[in-house]
C-alpha cells in the first residue's frame, strides 16, 4: 500500500522565506500525513528504508554539543514510536557535535542505514535554513540515504521528530487520560517502513502557544503529565498555572512543582512555566494585610503607603523560590472592585494596572532576570493604558464577554466590533511593543460541557491574530470533558502553529483518522453542533442567561440542529459497525448530546411554565451526568447543576446523595 500522492505537498524546500510558503510548511506535519492502520507495509516510491519485513535497516544517531534532556528524549521518542509501528527496536547512538558549527540547538537526530559511518551533515545548509527563523523552528530532510531532524533549539528538534512520525501516519489526538483507554493516539502497524523523500522547514506562527490549567477543577498532579506529553506532540510550549488554588478543590503550581514526575516531564519537553493567575491578593492577602484594602472584596489600594512595595517584594521572593518560572502573570483578582482611592489618583483601572506592572517589571528585571512579567487586558481594564508600558512585558488579551455567534472581527456584531477595535489598538506597534497574546475561550465553563465546537470561527480568528502580529495564542482546558472538546483542543493547538491551514481539509483528515468509515456521518454531527453553538452563545451564558423572548427562538433553533446531530451520531454508529475505536467515541458523544437535549427541553418547558415536565427532564439530565461522570464528556458537577459545590467541597456529599441510590443501577448500565 502506497502513501497517497498528496503527501508530496507535505514538504517544501528548506530554503524558503515567503509567508505563503511558511503557511504551507507549518501545516505540513499534520495535513500531509496519512493513516495506514493494520497494513503490512508503509512505504513510498522513494525514501529511506527504516524496516524491511521485520528487519532493521536503519539506526538512530543523536548529535549533541553537551547533554540535553530534550535531545535525549527526542531520540527515545523516535525509537519508541518506530518500534510501536514496526515491532522492531532500532539501534541508537550518541555522538558529539563539534562546537564550531554553532548551531543554536546543538541537537540533531538522524536515521541512516546501520553499519555506515555517521551521516555527513550539511551543516552550512542547516545553519542557513534555520538561523533566521524564530525559536522552535525545525528542518526535516529525508533522502534515500538518511533522515535529518534538527531544530534551531532543542525543542525544535523534538518537534522535528514528531513531524517525522506524523509523516508516516502517527496521530497525537488527545492526552493519555485514563478514560481514553489507549485510544488517544493513532499508530499504524507495519512490518516494513520506508520514510518518504522530503525536505521541509517549519516555523511557528505564534511564539507562545499556551495551555491554561489555572483554576482547573480536574487537572491534578496525577494526570498533568499526560497533558504535558500531548502539548509537546502538538507543538505547544507554555503551561500556565495559578500560584494559589482558586477554590478548595482546584490545584495550583505548588501542587505541581513538588511532583518530580511533572518537573521531569516539563524539562524533557522544554515546556515553559507561566505562573500567577488572578490575584494581587495572593501576595498581599487581606487576612495578613487588612490596611491595604478598602473593602474585603476590593482590590488592594496600591496608592496607599507601602502596598505596592510589599506586593513587589513578595512577588520577587516567590520568583526566587521558584526559578523554574519564566513568565509571571501579574493579574488582578477576578470579579472584585477597584479601590476608589486608586481610581481617584490614577483615573482608570487600566492606569492602576499599568502603575503596578511598570514598577513590578523594573524590580523583576533587576532581581530575577530572565522572567517575563505579564499583564491582563480583561473586563474593566481592557483598554490600552496611556502610560507607556515596557517593551519586554507580555499582555494576555481576554475578550470574555464576546459573542460566538459571529467571528470576533465581524463588523456586523457590535459587541465583537468593540473588542476587535481594542485588540487592534494593542497590536499597534507604535503604542505597545511587547508580546501580545490572545487568551481564548473556545472551551467555556458556561457551556456546561455541551458540544459547542466552533471549527470555522476558530480557524478564521487565528488567521486574523496572525495578521495583526500577535505573539501568542492560548486556551484553557479540563481533563474531565476532554472527549467533548477533543477536536477543539486539537484544532487550537494546530492553528497556534499554523493559522493558515485549510480547516475543512483538516476536519476531514481528523474524522478519517478518528472515525474511519463513519467519518461522513460524523461530519454532519460536527457541522450541526457548530451551528447550534453559534445560535446559543451570543454571550458567555448565551440563551440560558437571557430573559427575552428571543431566547426561546434561539433554544428552539439550536434544538433542531442538535436533533440533526443526534441522528447523525446514530447513523454513524451503524456505519461504524464493528469498528470498536470509532464506536467508543460515538457512544460517548451521544451520551453528551442526550444530556444537552434533555437540558434544552427542560429549559423550554420551564419557560412555558410547565414546571412538572421541566423537573422530570432536569432530573433525567442530572442522572445522565452522574452516570457518565467519569467518561471524559462531563465536567461533574456541571455549572447548570452544581450551584457552588466546586467552591465548597463540604457540599459535595449532599449534592451527590440523590444519585448514590442509583449507583448500583448506573454501574449495571455502563
């Protein structure tokens, strides 16, 4: 069985500089790969024979200048996955790379026939190909004699290894969370493997590609290594966590940094630690510094004597105690009031925040060099301040109260138009010269784990962010409902690397890999839930928080599209037949959609004052959530059923009580 001809456009010549070619290059590692599962041979017309009928025909060499945990790991990953594909354990060796070459990464991985002399590395061409590219860029070059994988830093070399694996059919779809039972990745199996002849340079569109776990209810030290592994495989390079637990049941950086498994996983993958999150009060808590506050629920009053100095001193102490932190989030607390005294002195929340950031950045630069300070453009402090900000800081722009009915840059939407105008002001390099990142809400808590998958909106907005010159893109996640939003997480990761990908082709490629012959039915599902989500959520809570007659029209329209999605899942399950992998996910998405339909019907019944029917439907919806709370499709308890259970763990038992009586029945049905 041959690799299809479209693999040829997977790679471009290394010596390229145009933006158009760069976009094609970045999508190469994903859209060009092919899925060949349970076939006897994976081969191309031309290329290097890695394994021939169960016999090794190539060996792996790691070239290094000094030992690198990322370089060693890149070799291990290549060796491990090639063994998974072919069943053959390839020989490997490590050789010194002469310092005279001054290649930024000093880490190169190659494949070449066993018994031969080391590959003759075209160092001048490698350096020329990568020296002007941004961090994490890499070159993947294959001939009939060798495969060269090299980045302009060690992390880039690891990415080159993953791109090589993708080129022969490996897919890194999701983290290896327990509920995936090994279905998180696609790995072809073959007795023979020929790596196709290729030459490609890839570079990231955004320098900072983030996953936020700040405030996560289900991310913990036990499952975080799985997320870190998936991040690297999808070329994400920043993990953002909270310095302090936001609620009793959440985790913080303190929980993670004490776990050697997590620190080792981050070092091996070169993942950057961004820590802080919401909370001036984390470093000057009200309980210890009551004079610093106007009210218990207000922000600290930085205009009062000693407040700003104490905050800075405590932050510096924290950063010195945590040298692994490279980005510090100096964000205001969430949902509190700005100090009236500060507003009187500085005029606006933006100016208050600017005073804090400028002073903190100066102190950090002097005391803990190498740490970047980040501020937040959010809520009442959304606008660009008048005060000139340092060029070395980072800004996260968070358009919380936006509409998802339209693209953020759709001028017909008044709310989004305002956010787009503010973002463009931040992106104007004449006013702000630092790194500007977009904190996306493409998976929201207020969606209550409903299937809201904004495929085309995400792709379109990523292209606009790149056009504006943004430096980063990030999204936040919860392990508990990862299956529901698997494609969203996967897509956001890919557009963070290449926002110019053909999103329809990307979706088709994903559906073929995940659902096989049921892909066409699943395409109807994805299109239908995309329409339903955009109908419902013209605000964070969407039609569920509105009190206007229009909300019923929205709910009924969404109900129609979700109904089409349910029919598509039923058809897809029939088409999948004995395909256990596809059936596993179709069934789970169907349980998720069943809850969504029950919930919508209950809300519509309540709107028509049919309270008994609404109560019956709501009870069935809650039972369904409890029944499938560990299947990767629900964040349990959901916002719609939890009230404040997450904030107060003492209430968890009373919340669960009505459903415990049904647990025996639930287990028998699972």
